[in-house]
C-alpha cells in the first residue's frame, strides 16, 4: 500500500508518497532491538532516537493507513543504510529479526557448553540445574534476541534424545552394550581419542576387543576427566600421578566402561560406538601425524610407541 488514500491530487499527498518511497536518514547499517511490549508509539520513538526515521508524525500516519498489512513486531532488526519508510514498515511487519547462532563443538563437556550458553550474545535468563554429562548434542543452534538460555540447553537435550532414538536401533548385532547410556559413554571416549572420522570405528573396535577380553580400556581422556571433573580442559600432559587418580572414571585403574560419559559426543562418534569395525587390534598410539598406529600384539604396540617417542624427541 503506498498511501494512495491520501495522495489525491494535492501537493501534500504527492509529498507523502515521495517521502514514503524515498531513502530515509539512516547513514550506516544499524542493528537495533525494538521493544516487544510497548506498542507502535514506543517503536516509532526508538526509530527516531536511532536516526532511522526523522518524521515521526508521517510515520504514525503511514502505520495507521497501512494497518491492514499487519502489526509492527518488536525484536532485533538489522536496518540497511537509507532504508525507506515503505521498506521499514514491511520489515517490522515481517518479523524477520536478526538470527544469531551458537556452535557447540563435539567433545565439549556440559560445563563447557554451559559457559558457551552463558556468554552467548542476545540470550536471556539464567541457567537452571545442568543436565547429566553426555546428554547435550553438539551442533550449531540458531536463535533470536531474548530467547532463553535454559530453553537453549533443553533444545540440545532434545536433539541428543532424538539422535539416540534414531541411531540406537541401528546398532550392530555384536555390540555388547547394555543401554543407550553405555553407548554415549563409549562414544564420548572415542570422541576424545580422535578427531579423524575414519579412525573412530576402528578405535571403537579396539575398545570392544578389550572389553570382551577383560582388559582395562586405559584411555587417557578418561583420566583427564577424572582429574578435572569435566570443568575445563586439563591443559597439560598427563602425569604418572594423574594415572593413579582414584576415580571410577580412571580406566587405567577401573575395568570396563566408566559410570558415564566424559563429554558430549557428536553423531559420528555415536555411530562408531554402535557400529564398530571388525578388527583384531588391541592397542593404538599416536603416530606423530595426527592419527594413530594400531597393533594386535603388545610387541607391535611397543614398536609403535618407540617410533612415536622418537618423533616427539626429534620435535623437541
């Protein structure tokens, strides 16, 4: 609607139409949060204060004459420089507010995710009690200004539940896991052991072989979690004292899986835990290039360890 109702043939009418369609006074792109509960008058005053419009009387008139196009909606908007009154009203009626995003990396603990949410721009409200480790799905989440922090956490929890609902029935028949919690627990260890996609199922196969034979998993990331309780990354190499930490999460001291996850694993790690490779490997160690060298015997593993230590010594 272009104010034809008031245009007629008068000079004032043609001035109104010209103003309605002409670039406004905004000289630089501006992002502004407009009140959601104050009504049209409050929104127009904010637009004036921000320099997005300089003719509040005409703006009120335009809003009334075009009210059939819908109500103005509050929220956070990105206004381009020179936006016309016509474009301005169309934007505020569309509700196309600024979209923010929060990326949760795979392998973050619940405490680390909570810190991300707490410091995320534009989220509002306080966090309630945090959910259990391993219950939040790592992904990129989109939200608008004023969305609640606790609602974001709940969205992540529902996403993990939905993913497990999808993947748990697809597990291999040979996978000896009692329940979904054990699947997430194993996936969380796999997630921390490697960032290489095609290694995850093989590492899962190693851990299943060890579990079947009654061998301890001896996974360094579980020791790190035992030391830090998942509050923050350890930030240093493990020590012999760390390996002696008395904790059910220390898989150098405790047989079997730890009592729960050590982080929040992503989809690929979950799939690896549910569909491990059929391998005879029982050991793996860093190969110095970002991946791992696998071995079926202790002698072969010791040779791999010696090569890795030589590479590390050469770097130092």
